[in-house]
C-alpha cells in the first residue's frame, strides 16, 4: 500500500510539471478544474471518503463533455479522451461499490491516462 502511494504522489507531481505549457487559456482552465478534482480524489481515496470520491469522479467525468475540453480535433486526441473517460467511469464504479482494492488502482489508472494524453501532446508539439 505504501509504495503504491509513493508512485501516486510522484505521478501527481510529474503531472503538474509535465502539463505546464499552453494550448490556450480556456483549455487550461478546464485542466485546472480537472487537476483540482484529481487532487480531491486523491485525498478522498486515501481517507476512504466515498461521498467525496463519488462527487469528484462524477464531476471529472462531466468536465470531459465540456466543449472547452475537445479543443483538438485529431482522432488520436479523441482516443485519449475516451480512454480517460473510461478510466474515470471505472473509478466512479469502484467508488460506488466502496471497493477498497479497486478504487486506489482505478485512481492510478486515471492518473496514468492524464500522463498519457500529455505525453501525446508533447510528441505532437515536437512533430510540429
Ligand atoms: C485527452 C487529453 C488530456 C487528458 C486525458 C488530460 N489532459 Fe491535461 N491537458 C490537455 C491539454 C490539451 C492541455 C493544454 C495544454 C497543452 O497543450 O499541453 C492540458 C493541460 C493541463 C494542465 C495545465 C493547465 C495550465 O494552466 O497550464 C494541467 C494542470 C492538466 N492538464 C491536468 C490534467 C489532469 C490532472 C488530468 C487527469 C485527471 C489531465 N490533465 C488529463 C489534455 C489532456
């Protein structure tokens, strides 16, 4: 359990770092909200605060329907986006079932999706 959380904390730090570039103020704002929910979720996961977990994973999922979120029209972006939504739905489901085993794993999977999409964006930028 402990080791797992070190990975999560390291990943979260990495995320904040890896994402500090710009695609425009609007998407950045969505991302800030997203980061906020993701941090709240981390807090909820470690304290088994199921209510907060459900609230924030639902809000995270809803954010992906925000038109500001679909800034890039590339099919690969859409793929990353739907992989992210699926991971968030898994998290939401695990939280709804109060599953102590699956919930932290689902949280890590969501975090990895954030990193995946950001890495894709970084590659895209290098290619340009
Ligand atoms: C489907 C793609 C995608 C996913 C998944 C994704 N992001 Fe982003 N993220 C972006 C885009 C696009 C930007 C705009 C900046 C850029 O072009 O790098 C961004 C930027 C950010 C920023 C920087 C905002 C700023 O003010 O500079 C943060 C923070 C961020 N994302 C957090 C997250 C978190 C936390 C998650 C997961 C819970 C996440 N992102 C998942 C696409 C994604």
